[in-house]
């Protein structure tokens, strides 16, 4: 049976008849990356460039390093050492760079020194997408995901964790001291010397932990990640580990990522308005709405973003923010009839009526501050709880049942009704905004970080989302059409 045979590696070849360009097909996506970078004005985007006329080693062209960076993120390669290896063996990178092989330190320093400029590349590509009418600015879907920081769990501390560690260290110190002071023949001199060495090490660790604890107390910190102080301890699936909260906004027309941000806040509460404001600022949507007064933008997010102040501030004649109200803690079947939702409010007499027909009248005003936001409430209390046969089902408070009502409750109820009316539209959120995160984590492998610091992580996110958007636009427009677009810029 005949087999397909390769060329003998020792056979001489007339390689002069071949060029690098012959090895790359005309419809290869690497040509799009090359054309895109060539279309950019890197100095205007803020990239550091060198003249090449100074003494010392010759520098690489900035556009060459940027091409390597975009290509590697396009293929899920974020390690600078892996990028260095790819430049030597990957025929596409050999074509893209002209057979240049920058070392890993050069590639890492390029990203470090141009973090803000890399963010501008994402903005530039977004502007190109806008000019191609790939955004329609009708439906924005918001979501966030946790990305593991470049910090071990062992280097992430809370005050309770440090106190437990110090207790264990004190216990170990006592054990080692007792073994060293043991005069019995069962402990030889060599073993005592080993115990003494371990004792010295664990005493050094105790000093380190005490310094960290004192630093946290002095700076009023509830947690501290020693390797990457900008990261925070978060719940990431089933793990509790140092993470960053990466936010994204997706436009519904072509499911392209419209904007992004990186936060070290452990949850999404209070991030809806800042992200919405960022989109409006980056795309100058206020002017867009002035030119199109009948245009309505619908912003959808999950219950994790629910914050009354954000919803009240965002909703207007041109913006509809649809966020479901978080469900309250579950109740037993007997107490379901006495949840707040089953109490009717009499706005004329300013009181609540419970399912048993008892009245809860206004008793006092209340103010609460959470996550830097102050909310004002009115408290309604029941004076009939002492004689009510349903008291055990209604409340466990010794002072009787009370209800807290936001002073803007009427407006919030209107917004909640608007959400329920458009709940079918809300179902689009998951397929719009969760798909990109699944793609960058599963297909591209961006599940954790190799870098540290909030600013650099934000730059990393811009490169990840640029790679995602570039892939989608290639699928939407095709390689040849996109290259023509870049050639006309």
C-alpha cells in the first residue's frame, strides 16, 4: 500500500526560488494583523519609539513588537517566553516579523512600557468597527468575570488568617524549643541542630507575618495580597483566591465587545453606572443622542448589578436600564404569606397593610450607607404584633414587625415593572455577554494572569478583547474586505 511521503530532510533544495510570502496563503488571518498594525499611527497612540541612531544595541521597530503581541494574544499565548519560542518556530510569526527573534525580556518590557498605548489600540479598532457600522448602539449587555491574579492563596492574607497562622507558629516554636532543650539521649546533636535551623526559619516567618499584620492595621486594610497588592480575595467559582473583576459591555448587533474595564471590587454592585458612563464617554454617545433624539439605548445586566441609585440615575427618555431585583432570602412555605411583597402599601394614608389586615404606620426615618452610597428609608412598624396569632410566622423580632421602604420606592417599582414587561429582552443578556468570556477562557485559555498591577491587568484585558473582536470581525466581513478597509485608513 502506497503512503504519502514527505521530503527527505537531507535532500538539497533550491530554496532561492521560494520567498516567505509564498508560505502564507492570501486568506491567512496573519495578513489582517499585519495590515491592521501598518494602518496605525503608533506615535499618535502613545507608543514609545526609538530613533535607532543612538549608541548601543539596535532597537526593534515598535510595529514589529506590536504585531507579535497581537498575534500571540490572537492565539492565546500570553507568556513572553512562549512568545519568544514561537518567533523561532512559527512560520506565520517568521513571515510577520521578517524572521526576527526578540527575546522574552524585550517582549515583556514592550508590554510593560506601553500599557496605556495598548489600550488605545483597542479604542482605535473600536472606532474602525463603528465606522463600518458594526455597532448599532441599541442594546448593551453588561457582565463581569473573575480572572485569577498572579498571586498564590498562601500570599493572600486577612487579619483572621494571620492570627491563626501566628498561633500555629507559636505552637511550632514551643515544640522546637522543647525538643532542643530535651536532655535525653533519644535526641542526638545533629537532630538538635536541625531543629534549631527550623526554629530560626519559623521565627523569621513570624516576624514577616507580624510586619504584614501591622501594615494592614496601619492602613486600615481588611485583606492584603503580598505578591500583587492591587488584587483582592474573591470567590471564583468554588475557589476563594486573589482575583480581578473584569467587566465588559457587548453591543447586540454583531456581539462585539463595545467597552471594558478592570476592577478589584469583589462583586458587581455599583459598577453598572460607571461602566455605562465609560461607554457614553468613549463613544461620545451624548452627542449621538442629541443628533438622534428618538434613539433609545437599552442596558441589560444581571441581578448582581442591582443598585437603586444607579437605576434611578441611568433611566431616562433615551436609556432603559433593565436589571432584575435580587431575590430575598428564601422563606419556609408557612412564612411566604408574610414576606414584604405580600404587604400592600396605602400611599394615601402612608401605611402598609399586612396579609392579616393589620396596619403598619410610619415610625421613623432611617439612613444607611453601603459601598460608599447613602440611601434614605422610611420605617413602618406594627403596633398589633403582641396580640397577633401570626406573629411567629411574620417576624422573630421582639419589637414586632417593621418594614423598610426606600424614599424612591415608587420609582423603583415602576422600573421593576418595566423589567418584568421586557423580561423577554433580558433573556438576550446571557447569550450576548457570557459568550465572549467563555471564548476567551476556554478557546484562548485566558483563565489567569502572568502580570501584576491594576493598570497592567487593564492593558492585558484590552489585548484579550481586541483579539476577540478581531476574530469576530474577520468572520463577519472576511479577510480580503477587512484588509481593503485597513489599506484605506
